[in-house]
C-alpha cells in the first residue's frame, strides 16, 4: 500500500508565488496593502535614480535611455535630472493615443527619479581609478535591478517608458521583446548622435538587467487581491 496520500495530507502545498496583476489605476489602489506598497514604490524609485547616477559616474556608458538624456543635456540648458523628468513627461504624452492609463506609480516615476539623480550626481565624484569605476558600474547594475523589481512589484503602475513599450506592443500586436529592442535602438542612436555616451555599461545593462530583475521580482512582488480585499501572504 502506498503512503503517498498520507504524505500529501501531512504536507500542505507550498503557496504560489505572488503574481503581477493586469489591473487599472483605480483597481491598483483598491487592491490593498498600501502600507507596504507605497513605501516600497518610493524607495524603489529613489534607488533607481541612485543607480542611474552610479552608472553615469562609472563613465563606461549609461542605460539606453540615459544615452538620450545625456545627449539632450548637451543641447538643452537643463540638468541631467531635469532632462530625465522632461523626457518622462514627453513619453507620457505618447500614452494618449495608445489609451494607456497611468497609475500613481507612473506619475511618481516620471518625477521622483529625476529629482533624486541630480543630488546623487553632485555627491559622487567620478573616480580616476579603473577598479573604482568598475565598482560603480557593477553596483549601479545590481541596484537598478533591485529598484526595478521594487517599483514593479509594488503594482502601482508601470514607468512611463515601460508603459510606452507595453502599449505599443498591445496596439501593434508585436512582441514585447521586439518593441523594446526597437525603442531602445532608436533612443540610443538618437542619444549618441546628440553626444550621449554609449559604452560597455550600456551593453551590459541591455544584456543583464532583464535576468537580474526577473530573479528579484519574486522577493518584491506584493501579493494582491484585485477584488479590493487585502490579500494574505
């Protein structure tokens, strides 16, 4: 006689991993656990801005969108962080024809990251040693993955650039991978032509940030109930 049924009865199944929900802005707010989600969102955005500054000071290239931000900053009399905010607002305008509704996290993302990156850039000087520069790049990559997992896992709306990607994919029927690659090639090319820095860190970011963020998402994704009742862990 097999004792498998007895073992099954004695060992309850493991709880499933929290899932990212495809819900609208109001449902995001009604889904509960705001006491954890809002601080996680804000901290994630602060860390995201910090990671951007680390990569800039590492001077081995920057994130794909930051190549465009750097290039634009050479021609517009605004700080790097102000350019980031301006670009976010322009991207949000592109959501309108896509009928992509922004969430609270989307709006905070558009403003807070740019507000953080300028003070961090002012605080951190560009090191002269190769080892120190590599340390800044590696720290920036890992910190960016943590920050991305935190603000996505808070489930309060995608960032402006993420929402543009998903909105275009939905409207065109193309894959997320193709749309993201097309957008990033376009912004990197435009940024490079404007004088932005394209380097090894840019390539490393493009290759590594997806797997790193995916690995960290289960840690930071908050379990929600879209019906509005706070979910149990």
